[in-house]
């Protein structure tokens, strides 16, 4: 089934665009941020808290920061719901509706609750462990590796929570779109998991593995491509034609990687739709090779 959907997605690149929107709004931004944003130094981390607390805007600055974070998160979830609504409608051979976006957004917001608690626990542990690791002189490996090692169990737990919450949101959202009831979507998740069976679990594992591998490859590729550009910029070199061409090439490759991520996301979403009895041609729900999607 997954191979049939893979061929389908390869033949219909217009599905990559909504997939790219959903991928970029969820995890697709990570390679760009990791490549372009420099992590704070130990000194900056040490004095960030006191500067924040002693500001004349305290505690308003904390409230504004929290409000900005929530606004950005909701906006990203809205974009992800928009992209997934288009893919879901394509899998069911119909046109997407505006209510599909709202129906998908509500389970996403519910799924954010356990993710937020997991991230909060990770942040508290990082605050407790990070300063001591960054202040250890001449210790190998580096402070980032040491901190990640000490936080490894919590990192694994957080990853499991994120994958589980994403799976819950995807399953519940499909039911909410069809029934219009959030309660029905939440309560139907266990039944959908049993319905998908081993094929569903295997598809989830493969999708997570492929997505993670693609994310790592995209991040490495972007960092390699950005290295000579960063060297020119940090060296104070004048922005000449060669630098401009490097920047244009970097942006072009990044856009290609976003489309590739969209294809991966569309493949996972469309296969899940078929496993749950979605996109079919008439009664041929067990024959994914006959799936047809209106252009």
C-alpha cells in the first residue's frame, strides 16, 4: 500500500505543496533555524535570566514572551491544519472545505497539552543541568554533548510524547472532519488504532523513521552549504556577485528540500488515509492501486 501511494505522490507533485506547508509548519523549520541561528554562549545564558528579571518591564516581559510564543504556535498549527486538510480531502476525492481546517486544528490544540508539559519538564531539567555542564573547564566531550547525554532519558520520553500526540491528533482530526464532533474524534482514537492493526503501527514506525532521516539529511546539507557563506559574511568580505550567487543557490536548495519534505509528509498522510478506509474508488477500499485523485 505504501509503495502504491509513493508512486501516486511522485506522479502528482501538486500534492507536495500542501504537504510542504504542513511539514514546514511542524518540523520543517528546524534545519533552517539550526543552520542560521547561532546558539547562545555560556556567558549569554548565565546573564540572560538576571537581565530578564531586572528589566523594568518585569513581569510584563514574561507575559508578552509567553503570549508571543502561544501566538506563533497557534499560527503554525493553523498552517499545518490547512495543509493536512488539503491532503485529507485529496485522499477522499473531494474538495477541501474551510471547516476541515477548524476540525483538524482542535485536535492539534488538544494534543499540544501533553507536548507542552513534556517541553516544560525538559526546559526545567535543562536549566538545572545546563549551567554546571557549561561551566566545567576543559572537559571532553563538549558541554552540549554532555548536557544531551544527561538529558537523554527525558529527550527520548519527549520524542515519544511528540510522536504519540501527533498520531492522536491525526487520527482524531480525521474523525472530527467526518463527524463534526470533537468528542467523537477523541473517543474514536482507540478504535482507529485497533482498526489499523499491525499495518498501521508499521506505517507509523516507517513514517517516523523516514521523516527523521530526511530531517537529519536536510539539516546536514544546509549546514554544509551555509558554511562557506557564513565564512564570507563573518570575515567582513564585501557582498559581491559570487556571494549573491551562493545565497541564491542556498535559498533554491532550501526550497527544494521543503518540497521534498512535503512529498514525504504527503506520502505518510495519504497512506494513513487509505489504512483508515479513506481515499478509495467506490468500494475498492482494499485496492489502493486504484486510488484516483482529482487534479
